[in-house]
């Protein structure tokens, strides 16, 4: 599946989530709608399970309409809210790894100290020309350059890449340097200071 397809799917999912959250806020009128839905669900479950416990199989037959009446609306209203509440946990494992610069995707890895590392190939795919002499010079310093976990792609540390882009004459390189500072380096520095 191409990255454009994944991006379109993610955009549709985020729009659907946004609509569901707006609808949930409209329904709750600023109150805790989650507690109301939980109460409605528990009440419906009790109304369905008590006769089932007392009457056995016949209780199940008599409780089926109650199940539809009490539980289905709670589930229909609660699932979009549950989906939105669970979003941070769903995306926690990839948080801070995938970025987009002017339509090009960049995978950013973090080392044990929290320093971000970018692949030279992905930076070049974003349209930023890295001078070959500068890359060779960076390869001599293991603190600024390394191979990825598979040993296939050359990675540069974000602050070293920013230092290398400071003297570039191309406009896209300047835009990338600003983006790198704002989106990658400053948040990584703040996270490192918090630790």
C-alpha cells in the first residue's frame, strides 16, 4: 500500500473521529456524557440479567427487547467516544516517529538519550540537497552519523543535520531547517529536559 493511500485513510479516520467527538460534545452539553452512557449501560445490563438469573432461558427471551432498548443506544453513542478516548493509547507506540515535510514522509528514530536521527535518503527524498562533502565529513564523526538498525541506511543526528543546513543557499533547505528546529529538535529538547 502506498504512503498516499495510508495518508488518505488516516485523513478520513481523523475526520470521522473529529465528527464523532463534536457530536459527543453536542450531546453532552458540557456534562460528563461518558458517565451517563456508562450508567445507562449498567442499568440496561441489570434489567436484562436479573430476569435471566431468575427465569433462566425464558428470561433471555423476555429480556431481548430490553437489551435492544437499553444497551444498543448506549453502545451506539459510546463507541465513538470510546474510540476517541482510546486514541492516545492506540498511537502511543508510533508517537513522534512519523513526520511529513511538504508531502515527503520522514521516519525519525530516537536513541537512548532521546536524540532524533533522520535518514539521509529520506531527507534527499524530501527535496533537500545534502552536500556530499558534508555527508562524508559527518561520517567521520560517530556522534553525528550512524547506520540504521538494519545497517542499510545512513542516519544523521537532527542537530548535526541542522548545523549542516545552516549554510545552504537553497530555499527548500532553509524551510527544512526551520521545520526541523520547530517540529523535531525543540520538542525533543523539551522532552529531554523533562526527564
